[in-house]
C-alpha cells in the first residue's frame, strides 16, 4: 500500500506501477481470505462424517471441499432394501452412488439372473457405484456422457444398503 501511494505522489505519477501494486494487494488479500475461510471450523453430521472418512478423506479432500461437493451436487442419503435396483441398465446414469453400508451386485441386466452378478461389499472402505467423468474432458464431452445410458445395473444384495447419491452433472459445474 505504501508503494502504491509512493507511485501516485511522484511529480509525474506512475499510474501503471500503482495499478499493478493495487492488483497485487487485492489478489493477496483474496488469497488470505480464502485461507481463512478454509481453516474455519466446520461441523459435519454423523452421516457426513462417515461418508467423508470412507469416500473422500483417503483422496486428500478437505472437510470444506467435501461439504462444497455435498451442497453443490444434490446429495441424498438413500436406504435400499434387498433386491432394490439402485441403477437400471439402459437408463441415464444421472447420479453416482457411494455404498456406505451393505452389499450390492453389478449385473449386466436388471433380471434376477445370478450368473452374471459381481458382488460388491461396503466393508471398511465402501464402493462407488457408477462412473465419473474424466475431469480433463471438455464440458461438451461431459454433457454427452450424461445422456448415455448405463451399461450395467446395480442391485442391493444384502438386507439393506445405504448409499450416498451425488448428481454426476453438478459435480463438474
């Protein structure tokens, strides 16, 4: 701030230098503000804490980043009963699901045929049901992927399954 003032009070004011100095001051102030906001204490619910620890913490997401994802991606905690289809084959995969509790099967169709089933167990680390977009793809490719039907089905195979459902499209907006 002193350098900005110094450049302005010269016999011939150095406006370009003063302007750059002001830009640097504001950009540093903005970065300091972002750091302060990131370090503020946040409170997670027990459901949010469980999902964060199982699905996001191991990938070095901060709790604040996790909350931003939850708030911005139409998040829902969903309870499924045995035999419930979580995602049907051939339908648009608008949401991805994180299996918090229970077991799910990946099927090549929605039928009751057990031969083609691949079992997933939530265990201690859970499992993602669905596919993510490639973050390096351009937005048009992501929009196109959102209109493609699912090639597999997911079905709850334990007495109950609990999932965290996130909108695929809003994850990248």
